C-alpha cells in the first residue's frame, strides 16, 4: 500500500493553537461591539440550495459559487426499480448550464447576507422588526487564492432589516470605527458612497451602455487605473466623451461636505433631472448620515471619506455603501457593506429594506500580524506549569493543581517525571509564563518555588501566596 502525501485544498488553511487564539481574540472584539449596538447572534447552514444562492451576486459571483454534487450516482436517476440517465448527450452538448441543475442542487454559502435574507423570509412570523443580527461563520468562494484572499474564510456580518432609517448607516460607521480602534488599527479609512449617486453618474453620461457595466468598471479603478477603466468602458459601448465626463465627476475633491455640494452642482450642470433623480436622493442620504454622526459626537473625521469611486461589486446594493482600507498595510479592503432595499423580495417578501456590513477576519488577522498588534498574552492558554519530579511529588501536587484551576488559573501538570530541562522547554514552547516547583525540601516546608520564565526570577511562596500571584 502506497503512502499518501497529506495535503489540503488550495485556498484553505489549518490553524494551530496560537493562530486560533489570535483569531478568537479578533472574534471577541467584534462580537462585543456588535452586541453593544443591539445585534443578536445567528447561524445558518453551511449548505444552501443553489436556487437561494444563484442570481444574487451578479454573473461573476455566480461563477465563484462552490457547487456540491448530489449524493449517490448523480449521473443517473432511480425511480423504483427503473434507473434512467440523469444527464443526456443533449445536456452535455448544451453545456454546464443544462447539466448543473441535474447533478447539483446545493452549494456552499458565498456570503452571509443572502442566507440571512432567506432566514428572515422563512421566519418572518416570529421575528421582531427591525431585526438586528450578527453572524460569524465561514464562507466559500472559488476564487484564485492570493495574499489576503482565500477560498475558505470567515466573515463577521452585522445586518438590520425592516427599517429605512439612516440612523443604521451612521451606527455602522460607529461600529466599524470602534472595532478597528479596539484592535489598534487606527490608521484606517472608512469609505462611504451611495449607489444612487453612481446612478446619477450614469444619467449624466447620457444613458450609454448599462448601469451594471458602469458600476463594474468604476469598482475596478483602484486595481486597473484610469487607463484600464477607460478601455473597459470603451469595450462596453461608452464613448470617449462620456468617459471623460465620468472622470471629471469621479475627480471631485474636498471635504465630505464640499464633495456633496460640488456633486450637486455638477448634476445640475449635467442636466440630471431632480424629479425621481436617484443622485439627489443619494446626496441627501449621505448628508443625513453626516448629521447623525455629528449628533453622536463622532470625532474621527480624518478616518471617514466620501469616496465617489466606491462602487461595490455586489448587485443587490441600492443605497449607502461602505468599505474599509487599512492604510499602513498593503492589503485590500477589510470590510464592506451597504443598504439593500429588496433582497428578501427574491424569496417572496418584497419591500423589506436592510443594511449591513461584514469584516473579513483573515485580512484583519494579516494586518494585525504585520503591524505586531496582537497582545502578547493572547496566544498563551496555560498560565502555569507544575513541574513533575517523581511519583511522590506527582501525587502531592494533585490537590495543588485542583486549587489553582478552581481559582481560575489555567494550569497544567507535566504528565511525566523527567528532566527539568525538558519541562522548561515544554513551557517555553507553549509560551507558559510561570513554572511552579515543589521538591522534597519545599514540600516539607509547605512552600513552593514560582519561576517567571521570561525573566528567570524565582520566588519562594506558600500556596496562598502562589494563588494571589497567579490570579492577580
């Protein structure tokens, strides 16, 4: 029998104890902020029906869905004793779109927002609206793996549905700011824009091409630059004159308030109609969010930017949209979100507005690691190791082990009587800060030696004094 070399799928990772401890630290900070703002925890299944997932993320998103083959012989269908071909030659000639519905009914969730919308519709009779929930679970995307982008990764979502109030948008800015500040990521930018402002851009260009093509191209501006976006727009039917006008609008400068005023003037000049004009409503919404933030006493204005180039690729956004960039790390956005007015409508419950955002934990982790912002104590799970000299000392320290644990001190007894050097090495390898020793002389005197491994300092203490030292 040949020995198989172990491996894991590309774009996935194992997490050792130290990494899990650091990830748990990030989860804890996010969870505390979410709950402080009144969001309750929710979990949904790993698998969703493909009918739930498809058509919600745009054409590119649908291509990145992981599909799960039906169990059993997915190529054949059995009814009683009769077995029929599930996939025909004609299906194969027609391509993947004809074959897929017959061999795969389920998929791994792509994000947490669409499953949340499905949950709201299925449980609308028992929910209290506005309904606020947060969700911390893994998602999967069949993307090309690269730094900061994985095929399996965690998201931390917070959404509220059942209200149109822009108070929710303002509180999202506050939540984003508090999480990042708590993690020490103070050099960040929270970008905000509005889909209706982008819609007014499209109207100002005279209706060439399609809105989706325009939004998709704008969303790539920071990746492929002005020249790349211009080329893509030309390929999608936008004239050179329209493209130039677009870049004039995207180049609006100034403070948040100044950009609002200048865009308003630009829309008037471009002949964007006020009646039913999405752009004017979008600017009013953004101004109202600013008013709420001022009412909250928000102070971190240098971290908030009205970015008119922000488009967000997901097709279900209809209002304010958000994105976060950590400025002192070479990393893509670590958070994004926005308002969606009718996501539940796809599941038979129209007119339920919602807004939410998500943190990408893996990217946050990479930023904290690169900037050395993890607290030193985060990775250490055991606070004290009790040395094991021999069978007699092992039996004698068992009550000591029990008392330390009862006092809330994470403690281990080395499981074998062996050389102290080996036990020191074990403690050092696990990052255990203290070693507790009780040889025969200390046992006779009712005392212990407590050694601080980082400094080598050693104290002779009673058990009560050890408890005071370690539990402090």
